[in-house]
C-alpha cells in the first residue's frame, strides 16, 4: 500500500481534512497569532469540541494545531521512524474526526488520544512481524526520548522495564494525571502508582552520585 504523503491538502478536504497535513510544531501558530473566540488559546479542548458539535467544523483545525506535534512525538517514541509516525498522526486525527460529533471528554484530550496513538503504533509493528513485545516499543532506544530530557536521565530511563518507563513518560513528559494514565492504559490507578514508585526509586539509585 502506498504511504500517505504528509504534504498538501487532500483533494476532498471535507472527507479527511487533516489526513495529509503536516504536524504542527510544538510551538504552533496558535502561539504566534491571536484567534477570535471560539478557538483562541484560552479555550479548553472541551469547549472547542462543543463548538464543533454545534456545527463549526473549522474549529477542528485548532485542535489539530494544538495537539498534532505531541501526537507525532508520541508516535515517534513508539516507532522511531518518522514516516511511520506520520501515518499514525494521520490515522489518529481521522479517528478523532470520526468520533468528534458524539464525543464527551471525561479526561483530557491527550488522555483520550494516547491509547489511539499507542494502539495504531503497535498495529503498525505487528503488521511487519508476528511477535511484538509492547514494553520494548516504549522508548526502547534512549535517543528517542524527549528533547528536554538530560542525557543522564535518558540513560537512566532506558534501564527501566518498559511499563515503568511508559508510566514515567506519561506522567512527567505528557503531563497526564494518575487517573488519565490508568484510563489510557486500562489498568487500575494503584498499578500506575506502583509503577511510578518503583521507577522513581530505580532512577534515584541510578542517578545518585
């Protein structure tokens, strides 16, 4: 199957308005120019979704600009390949577009999108090989860690089991709450707390002088 190229706009923009759009950088256009409400920086994701449900589909672009850089970075964390990550980016926003009319956020939008990105990344790897160790997909290569992370912490993080590594990145990199992490991973909140506790103990030991 030919790869979707992440340039330009699809000829039928109403069918998949963001399927071919490049990811917005982390510092997006929203950070550089004011917008009139709804759709300004101060609007919550929930209020933007409500505006879309009232009929203003153009507001979807604001959600894309706000979150596409994060979705792409998250997909890169799992896959380590930009082309594959761009495919996941397109698929994730197509999924969101399909759900947006009836979506009621019970978590942050990133908490809602995280499992969508995760599942699509795993499916992409599974399409190429029979066995996939999900834990090893989570930042298996320390060079794929976020740019803000110091080299010593990158090396320390790479020593953790994948499940603990993922919990640390979700909590401190993605800024998700314990409840959001539990919902995204479909595990009890107590399990999230345990993973973080053991991970932080290991990181302190590794980083101790």
